[in-house]
């Protein structure tokens, strides 16, 4: 009933990592939902390899895209099942290879039941970081050419976030990656950063370029750095 994005024009080259940041309500997550076709655009178009998403069936589109969300949904089943859910008929060797890629294989191997260990309802037997690694492993099993990281580390503490972030950067290699981020410290190495404000592109560039502009991005960065210092002082 209301227009969220206004005149947004964005091109992501194959293999690039592009981050989208901005204040709450700026339209960041809407971009991810549009890419996954939870709904279609009301004007303009979204194209992948020149194909309008509205001309492609959802199964074909979604098989090419992997999403690591802020809160991953895990089933009340084994940890191996939850990883293998990324792709139908994934074999044990593929599941273990994905777990190694997500740096959670050693943790699983150390469990009494290994890959058969139950994760509990919504993964309650796992920590936040472990749940995110399962979600990353699930995406690796799927092996998509396009990766969407939608606030993938924002629910984690700083130390766990740093560990998960290094894993995500390895996973993003050789994939076209769109990062929806709140914490700017997680996207400083992105090829391009798009700053949204009220559904419009306010700024675009690399981290250092945007800081030099001393605009909205620099204001957000300075505020988050101040909050981080205050938090560390309180600890």
C-alpha cells in the first residue's frame, strides 16, 4: 500500500560483494525480499543475467540464491539433517564438507552423537554462533552462485560476530554477494557500499571513499564507533 523504494538503480557485477546499509526503515531488507520474489516490483525490473525475475519460475530463481538470515530457522531434528536441508538428497560427505567450510565440523565431531545429535526446537540446544554456522553450512550444501547475507551477524556478540564474519568472507569468495548490514564494521571490505535513506540511494562507494565524503555513512560509522567504545568502557 506504500512505496518503499524510489528510483533505485543498482548493478552488481558477477563475483562482487555489494553491501546495502542505512537507518532502520530505509528499505534494506526489501531489496532481499524482492530478489527472492516474496513479492514483485511495481515499477522497473530486477534482472539476473539479463532475465527479468518475473519471467522466471520461483523454484529456478531460488535454487540459484542462498540466504543466511539474522535468525535461522532450524528444525527439531539432527544437526546433519538441518545442514542437508540446503539441498535435497545431499550425501553425508557433502554435508561434512559444508560443515568444514562453515567451521563447525570439529564441534559436531566432538558431540557424543556427532551429526545425529538433536538440535532441539528451533535449535535451542545450540548457541547463536553455532546456529549461524549451521545456516552457513546449509547454504554451502546448496552451493548457490548468488549469496544474500541479511543481517547475518547482528544478533551475535562482538567476539562471535568476528569469528562468523571471517567465515562469511571465505564463503563469499567467487560468489556474487549482497550484504544487508546494520553493523558497518562487517562490510568495510565490500567492493561497493550502497547507503539508503528513505528508500533512495543517498551515497555509494567504498568504505574509505564514503568516510572521506563525511556524509550519512560517515555519521553512522562515527556513531557506531562511539557506541562500541562506550560499551567496552562499561565492560
